[in-house]
C-alpha cells in the first residue's frame, strides 16, 4: 500500500484501540487517506463516523460528542481555510476542558510556502488553545516499522493528553497531518481491505493501545480538603459550569454537610438536595443578603452566569475557597484564598472529606433560612410568570416550563445569552437531567451542532430523549447544524427556540445616550425577520410554532428531530424581567 494509506490506517487503528468510538469529518481531497480509513473502520463496526459539509459544524458536533461522552472525539479536515473553521470549537474545548482532537490534513513540506493550492501555515495554528500540537510529518515508503512505532506512539500520546490522564487538565490536541500523493488506497476495493494491520504495521497484541497510563492518573484529592466541620461556619456552595461528575460529587458533599448550593444548570450539581432556585434573584436583595451573608463560599467549577454571584465572591467579608477539576481555576474577582483539586468520585469525596451520611451542619438554621427564602422567591416568580394575558408563553416562562416538563433521563443543552440565564434564574433545579452548555467561551456559535453531537452520544449510551433551548440568533448562527446528509444518523433531539426577532440579551446593556436609541435595534438586536418554522423545514426538520403551555407539552412529547418555535416580544420580556426582580425583592422583605 502507498505511504499515505499505511499512515491513515495505522492512525485510525490506534484511535480505536485508544477508546475512540466516534469520529467526525468534512470532505476534502488532501484528507482522503484518513477519510477512507475512517469509513472502512465504520464498515467494520469499529466506530461511528459522522460526515458534515461545514467544518465549523463538524467541529462543534465533535465537541458535543466529546462533552457528552467524556471520550476524545477526532474531527478531520482537509488543508487550507478548512482548518481555520475548527478554531472556535478548539477554543471552547480549551476553556471547558473537552477532549477534542483536531486532525488537519496538510501539504508535505516541499509544497509549503510555495503558493501551492489550498496551502496555509497550519503548524501551531491554534496557538495556546491546545494542550499539545504536533506536525506529524509526511509518511515515507520503505520505513514502515519505524514509522509505525512513531505513528502509534503519537496517537496514544494525543489521547492521553486530551483526556488529561497525567495532567488532570483535559482539552484539545492538534495533529497536523502532512500527506503526499497518491492519496487514495491502491491495494483493494472498498469493503475488501483487511480488518487488521499485520507485519510492520501491527499494533499491540489483543487490540491494546500502544501506550497506557499506569494507575488512576490525574488529580484525585477530595473536593474540600481541610474543611473542618467545627470551623466551617456558614458555608455556601457555588457550583459553576463543570464536568457532570465533578458537580455531582460536590452535590453529595454539600448535602452531607447541609450546605446550601447555588448551582448553575450545567454544573452537574442541580441534583443536590440543597440546590436553591433562582440564585441571581436570591442574591439580588442587598438587605436580605447582608443579614444572611456566608462566612465562606466554596466554589466548584467556573461560575459565569450571574453578576450577583460574582459580587458575592468579591465581597471582602467572605472567604472564597475554589476547587477545580484541572490545574486552571476560575477567579475573576481575584478573591480565592484557598485553591484545591476537585474529586471525580463521589464515594471517594465522602471518604476523604471525613463525612458521614446524615451528618448535620453547624449552621443548620442559617441554611434553612436560605432554603425558605428561595421558596418565597420561587412562589413570587411563579405568580408573575403565570400572570400573562391569555396565559400565553413568554421566553421566561418557557425556560421554567421546559425544565419542569422534561422526562427523567433526558439531556438538555442550553444556548448562551438569555436562555441559559432564564433557566438559571427561573427553573426549579431537578435531579434526573443531564444539562450541558458551552460556557467555556460562552459563544453562541455551533450550538445546534453541539446539541446534535451531545444527543447522539447521550442516546448511544442508552440515555433518553434530548432537548436544546436557544435564542433565535443562536439558532440562525448554526443553521448548517440542521443539515445532515443522506444516511447520517439523526438523534431524538427537540430544539426549542424563543423567537423575539433579534438579540434580546442586549436589552441588559447599560443605558446609552438618547441619540443612539434609533440605531440600537439594528446594530445590537439585529432583527432577522425570518419564519423559523419555514427555515427549519427547508433543512429537513419537522417544525411547529406553539403559543401556550399545553401546545408546548404536546410538542415536547412528539419526539425529534424537531424544532419548536415560541414567538415572543423583546420589550415585553424586558418589562417582565423587571417585575420578576421586584417581586423577588419584595418576597425577601
């Protein structure tokens, strides 16, 4: 076989040996050897291959697959500008610790910097956003044994680094693949190629990876080391965006200690018994907070949604302890007094923290006051949400009702901007759901593709139906995420879109000068004037518009792939947000 084919088959074989179950590609000629090897691996039942025409969509699809499964997922592109379209997903994977593998085909060295077609400088393209990058080098004929060791060790290292097995810091890896012609296989027709590589191209016996990590690896200490129960005082847990296992471990410890929990939806800690509804509204009453201020705030993950939470963390009267699943930690207020590593195993967390099932809290009465206050705020919020003329759906009510309606075992993917904040403020935290969001960089790009990838992985592992909530601009930003080719797997995913004909979140900007009011809608809200139901149907998805809670419940139960559009009014939503804040403040006295 030619050198490019030999390399591609070894690459894919070692990826599968290392635990890769899904791969994504966008078509191109320079990447042909690896694309064919991936297709052959799918025919052999060794992995699932997902093909997309748009590299950005492919990258976010891979991100969603990796985010949901916890396993590295490669995304393959051809050379040139195709490689640049991975960058946004690479940045999100970097900031959120997702094991994404960027495989970029490239020209061999002799064609670089010569003006050859579709050639850019791809070496180090993603800069510091990747945990490791390597220009692999062009395969050569006659050096099969030496190259096999090199290729397999590179792939094994890429997977170890992406998973963070030694560093405790999972994230993206970039392998730049220089490939010479001939690019297509020359030894057998499709479906007749050998299932296993033998001789100088063979891997370890029994299908083992070339390199494995001894022991458990990574950071394994307890999430709250040194937390003396007798000295903890009034402790509040703030759970930001984090791997689901980390948030769940934090929830177990918090419940055992009786600590109130302010959990963002994608924190993994929403299932805590102490998870309180409406953190931003609860902390938005200065008088109440002054009387109930915690002595210590334990931060797990990366809180990004709430200004009142950030203000609490910046309060000099509060001791902030931050626990992180990686060597990097969030501390935008520069207030962290103690930093530690977060445990991925709830059982070990309980053991190492010295906690017992049913252990009480030295500040139990104070914690009960937080819970009672959250209940009062919740009742006040519900009264406002339900008091709508005609009992129709607002975007705010949609966030609450959607979460309440989902079946146990469902996956919910939240788009950035207003929807994730509405869910954080207004929905009742509940166990039994897996909630994901791209909060690493918190961009709106690639959200549909992320949701599709996450849903495929969730349901591939036996999970229930998947749902996504995103704004209309987020939806339009990633329309190619709806475009799946013939024969591509489609998940049971329902995408719910509150449509206010523009970017409603910009209503939260500080007031500008009156002379700018006329241009505000155009340059910020960017109204689109499109029928989103028609747009979704044009791309092959079932779609419907709903306007009341009963219609919403019926649409959510219809199964996917489906788009559900709820038409809303940005000005009315802004007025409702003010009423909700006022009602919460009144409920807190």
